[in-house]
C-alpha cells in the first residue's frame, strides 16, 4: 500500500491547542510545517482537480460543526440505519470509482484534531437515548485506518467505545494498518471491516490499496485479537469473468474466517453520478468500468440494469453461504424489488434491518 508521507503540514492556529496535533507533528518530524489562520483561504498552489495522493499535503484543523450524522444512505427503501462520524476528509488511496473525487473540492487530506469534542458529542447523543443501539462508522469521508500510523485515531476511539453500553464502532478500510489495534481494550464494541473486491479489480481500480490477500490476512489477525469482522463487497463490478473472480474472493475472505466472528457482509453494485463518471474518465483513462451500460437509479446515480444486479447478488449470496453459513448479508442502496427477488427473509423496513444488524453485535461482551 502507498504510505501517506506529506511534503507539507498546514496547521490551523486553533488546532495547536489539541494534544492530537502535537502527537501527529511528533510522528512527522522532519516534515515542513506551516501555521495558517484559515485553511479555507484560497491558496494559489492548490489544485482542486488533483487527488489527495497527488497533493501530498496534510491539514490539521478543528472541526467546528457536529461530528455525528445519519448516513446519507438513509433515503433508501431499506436502510441499515447507520451513523457516521467524520474524523478526516479525503483519502490518498485514490481508487478510480471513489465518490470523494466528486464530493470534495479540496484535494488535501484533512485531519480534525479536536478528538475530545468528537467523543463528548458522541457520548452525549448516546446517553440521551440509552435504549437505542448506535452503529457508528468512520469510513464515509476517509479510510478509517489508512493513515492510522500517523494519526493513531484508533487508539482514542476504540477504548472510548469500549465504555459505551449502546455504541458500536465500525472501522472500515482497504489497508492493513492494524498495528494500533493490538492490545487495545475494545470490549467487543468495535467491528473492523474491509472493503473487498476481486483480485482483478483490486489491481486495476484500487492500485494504491493493499492486495486482497493482505486485507484478508489483516482481518484474520484482528479476529485473533477478539474483534468482530465485517466485509463489504462494494462496488461489485460487472465484467467478463467476474463470476470466477468474485467466487475466488469470497472463498479467500470468508472461507478463512470463523463465521461466528463475522458481524455482517454487505453487497453493493457499482453506482456513480454522471459528474463522477466524467471525472473517472478524465483521471483514470485506462479504467473501463464507467463504459458499461447504466441506467439512472436511486438519487439520480447511474447503475447496472436490475437483472445484472440481481444476477450478481444471487451468485454472491450462494458463494457466501457456502463459505460462511449463517452470516448476515445485506444490501447497500438497493430498492425493495431487488431485495425481494434475491434475498430470503427480506427485512420489512429499515427498523427491521437495523434490528438484524444490531443482533449481530449486541451479544458482544
């Protein structure tokens, strides 16, 4: 995996008061540091069309708003009822299909250093609804662990969630940066998840991430440390030979794990906005995945025709059940018709799916 080693660290003045800022700067000794009053001020050297990998700049700042929000997928027919906390913005792994290319207008990697404010907010919201279980992920606007060697954010969040009776943390990654997770008191309250794909897609569309084999090896190690594991086959990409490739990926990942340690597996077919398709074609001219046949779907996103999605889901479910019987499988951003045609025991609604997912982690010690 490509390590993120910035050429320059920009520190907003207010961030200097935070312990995390000093810790990160200590780990990046020898890197040029510049203090600025306002990170949002225009800078002539900033290229909004570059990627986080190309920018090679790290910004340390405080987040002034609310950290914890409902997942944007909450508008789907059947949603997993997920919450997100954004500890960072952007990702240097630069996958060809990444939505951040179209969503963010700043190519630089931003880390929010007021981690105590984040934890205070989460504690307050969960305390206000003690009878509700909150599943909360950090992987929406950044990879949860790809820069953990620099930020050590996991060393703050994992022990914190261990003390929350109604909170579950999900760390979602394409990396193998798991060393900070060893020996942490997680109390069964953290699920470590990997976004997976076929070996072919990992090589062609996720080239700066670690290999499929390395992700699975990291998952096995976290299982040995007592963590629950999640797998997200998303986006599933349709191409000649996909069947053999994805069957191999499922067997490699799930077949090497204790099924009881797998919290859940999600499936989601490739989808993107027309704007993102234009960006993909410009930035990744060798990629062919945006040239398939797509139709407008949920939230105006382009996606494969429904029969193609149904074929992929049915096959994936068969292989998953063979490799890890009884594991909970759910869909991300799919309509009810697809659920009904491809899934046994279709959740009645969002609350029902949420209950099913909660049951996979509620029994943790």
